[in-house]
C-alpha cells in the first residue's frame, strides 16, 4: 500500500488518535471525523479500505472507516459466507 500523494499523509494524529486527555471521547470523535472528511475526498479511499479489511487493521482510520465499522463489515461478511455454505 503506497500512495505517495494521499491526502492523509502527515496527519497521523488524526488517523491514529492517541490518548486525548480530558474530554477524550469528544476529542477522539472530532479527530476521527476530521480524518473521515479527508478520506471522503481521497482517490485511494476504496483501495485503502480494501487493504485494511484484507490485513485486519484494528487501529486507526482506513478508507474512511473506524476500527468498529471495519469489524462490523467483517462480521457481516463472515455471516454471509456461513449462510452460503
């Protein structure tokens, strides 16, 4: 995964928010939303999300999704797979 001109580069604090101190939940949400806004205009967002799902990325914003959103996507995919068997 190499996208040298991806708009997320240089914004590690938004895409991988660490401990946000006092008011952490609100600050974390603000950072996640800012990252998702950057992703919404990124030409690599779909490829980024695919890579995150394939590599089971459990941290950070990838392709405009949070870890929880990706976990839900994988869970739905797994359920569909089991139903098809």
